C-alpha cells in the first residue's frame, strides 16, 4: 500500500522523521507550517521525547507560525503540564 519512493510509501502507518525537525531552522523567510499534516502529533504511539523535540524546534524557529491540529485532545490534556502554554507563534486546535 502507498507509493514507492514517496514519504507515504508505507501508507498511513506511523513513521517518525527526526531528521526533518531542523528543516524550519534553515528557512529564513517566515512561513506558516502545518505540523503533521498527514498525522497527529498527539498520537498515543508518538513518544513524549519526540513531541518535546518538535516543540523545541518550534521555540528555536520562532519567526515561523506553526499550526498543530489534533483529534487526540485527551493526550494533549495529559501533556499540558509539559506543553508550554505560551509557545511562540503556534496554534493548537
């Protein structure tokens, strides 16, 4: 299932791309970035450490606006103590 040689070659199976976390740091012109456009950052199988790395990237690339859409508000609520409430330039809905 999926498309060979394409980022979604495994279909919608969970796959983390830690090597892509630094990409927004190389973009100097401010952009709006839809985080996890084909997945959910708060999926129960995504390790907290990876979520922390994503938020660290968003803090470091403060000139961008990051959008996070989730259907897993329960996990977001569980992580709320860790997720900064004043994350610069981010929308979580």
